[in-house]
């Protein structure tokens, strides 16, 4: 029997960050998936996670785990597919380390992803964005920080990880203000900034003070801002903005909705999906095509460019209500099935 613990440890500490160059955030996402899987497997096999062996992790156990996270944890199909992708990535690593597990790995690789509905993305309109950005109290240090942080997240279309990990050295406020962002896949991109965004960032730098961390945005204790911290800040100001913008009532606004809102704004301004992909840091333009489904302007242009068919107009006359009722077979108890 092959202990699973050494394999997982080397996969997360060496293979992903060193050999593959994955970011810490991606490694944490994989680790969370494995934590859920191994806790489930240990409970099912009546052992502890540290005593699990590779040979016990077969396709049936993986299928049961996927059913568990959808049924008992109420995870959506996309989350289920993400957990499955993490398990498959680990099994590809195992194939090279333990060749005897090739057949076992092949059975797990054969588990298909689940097809699911893809609703339109949730985003904010400009009036809602403006109301949220005007909510922080700019007479306080934290209010200035919150405004600058939310403004930059929206204006640059940043992922929340890119925002909280942005170093002060990545901000340039010289003649052409810009930021240098390290995105997914360690792909760096440089984004210009609006004058209004620069003004908010200058205000924050004035009161930021000397802190012990290199990140641009810090919390009240001077430590680097976290993902949960920014989510809390955004939720607080969205709740306050409801009083001035009724369309925000009952809505759950996430940091990623700020990114979606920026993408749609860029698409309507440039009418070029390739420029939007470059702005957002997408490696595959097919990822950016989700915004085409939301923006109706492209469809309106198609409608306006095509002449509708000329059809003969009919003369429709509504039937008399009494005659129509007498023509109903069900009136006399006739079964038409």
C-alpha cells in the first residue's frame, strides 16, 4: 500500500509552486479541494486522513465524493467540476511517481465533467458603481483607503487576488500613471489609470504612512489586506449604498462583479473583445466571450444590419366567445386523449 500523505505534500510544496510555477492562491485552492476529499474519504473508510493509501482512492470513491459535495454541501456543478479537476491534476502527478497506479488513474480521468446551465454574469451599472464609490467617509483614513481600493478594483478590472497582492512598487504615478499586475499563470500586464482613480490613489498614499508590508493596501493594523478583508469592506459599503440606490436592495455584490462591470464598460467603449481580453489578462479569448452574451449592443447591430422578411399580412378576427366554447370537446365530457 502506498501512503497518500507524502505524495500530496510533494505535489503541493514542490510540483505546483516550483515545477509548474503556480501562484500561492492556486495552490491554496488545490489544497482546499484535497482537504475536503481526504476528510470525506477518511470518514467513508473509517480511518484518519494521514493513514489513507493511494490504492483506496478509486473512481467509485471519487464519484461518491462528487455526489456528496453537490448533495450535502449544496455546491453548484461548476464547483463540483473544479474539485474533480483538482483530483485529476493530482492523479496525473501520481502516474509518474507510482506507475503501478496507471489503471487506477485512467479510471478517475474517465469521470466526465458535469454539464450545467451558464446564466448571464452579474454586473453593476455605472450609477450603482458611482453610489458605492461615494459611500466611504473621505474624512477618515480608512474611508480614503476603501474608496481607493474599490475604485482601483473596478477601474482596472482586477481579480481580488491581484488587488490585495498589488505591491506599492507596482504603482507608478508619473507622467503616465499605471499599475503592473501579476495575473494568472504569472502573466504580468501593465494597465493605465484614469485621472479620477489616480486622485483617489494619491489621497490614500498621503495617509497610508509607514507600514511593514510591501502591499499597496493594508488593514487597520498595518498588515496586508486580505481577500476576506476586501470582501467585508465592499459588503459594508454596498449595504450603506442601498439607502441611496434602491436597485442594490437585496443584492449580493462580490468583488468579481466589479471586474465584470469593468469588462462590459470596456466592451461597450471599444467594441473589441480582444482589447477586453488584454485588459482583463485572459489567456484565451473564449473566456472573454461571456461578456458578448450580456451586452445587447452587438445583437442590436445584427438586427439593424439585416432586413426582415416581407410577409403577407393576414386578417385575423377573434371568434365569438359563445361559439368558441361550444367547439370545446371537453364541454360534453368527451375525452380527446
